[in-house]
C-alpha cells in the first residue's frame, strides 16, 4: 500500500511538472488517502501483534 502511495505521489510530481494541475491534485489526494490507510493498518497490525504475544 505504501508503494502505491509513493507511485501516485511521483505521478503527481510529474503531472505538476508538465502543468497538468487537475491530474496532479487528484494524484496527490489519492496518495494521501493511501498513506493514511497504510498508517492505520500498520498501527493496527503492530497493536494486534503485541496483544497476540501476551
């Protein structure tokens, strides 16, 4: 999931470089959402790992 967030961020940078503002904004929005989902799942996985060890 983090890989896809980075991919969309790179797409946004390239689109912004060539002047496609709408596409860049959309790609940044998708990258933000994917990063937040990744962070939530990573924290949940960490917490469930701690719980299952005890």
